[in-house]
C-alpha cells in the first residue's frame, strides 16, 4: 500500500527542522551545563590554590624574617667563637704567676737571693747572688729536678762570676711551663 501524505511538503520540512532544533537545544544546554560546571570547578580550584599560595607565601615571609634575625645571631656567634678561641689561647698560654712563685720559692736554697726576676712572655730571667758555688749548683739542680721542670724548662746559665769576697753573681734564663705546654700544646711567646 502506498503512503498517503496528508501534510504539505513545507510542513514536513519544518517538522524535520524543528526536530533538529530541539536536538541542538538539548545538546547546547548539555554543553552549557558542562561548561558551567567546568567553570565552577575551575573557580573553586583557583580559589583553593590561591588560598594555599597565600598561606605558603605567609610561611615563606615568616621563615625569611626568622632567617634574617638568625643571621645576625649567627654572625655574633662566629665573632664570639673567634674571640673566645683567641682568649682561650691567651689564657692557656699565660703562666699563673702566683703558682709559679709559690713553687719557685720551694726550689730556692737558703743562701740564694735575687736581684732581678723578669717574665717576658714565657721567657724568664733570674739574676741573683749566692754565698757559695754549692748554693748556685743547688739552685740549678733544683731547677733541673722534676719539681723544677714543672715550672721552668730549657734552663741556661747565662753568666756566673764571683767577687773577691766569694759571693757568686749569676744570671739564669729559661722557658716558663705554661698550661698549654704542660698539656702538650704550643708555648706562647
């Protein structure tokens, strides 16, 4: 059987166009909704990332300020460490004069007395007089003893002479034993 077309041809074309238009409207609405959802998701992500960036920038600024304040402290620590190191070397190289004199007094024989005692750095010079050569020998041997080596090393007799009355004049020099040299470090000069 044959189709009977009761609609005019123009209406049939407009019906097809209307169907395409409806499909396009639905597709456009779906695309528009997808674009809107994508835009909202992008906006939310941008806001979230911007907030995180601001928090990170705030932490960076705080840490930068802290680092800058610690740089001054570090510089002070380095300078102080250098100064303490120098002061420690000076103190360890310095002889304890009171202790040296107390120990030295125990080494000096009875008939020996001093006219001049000099300490220049770690070098020491003793000038004095003794009643006999035995007193001078006793003084030198006491400096060379174990007790004497604790306070003075490298003992040298620079001069020794006697006058007409038999009084001996002597000049003895040596190196003071400092804390640094006693512990194996360098002697200060």
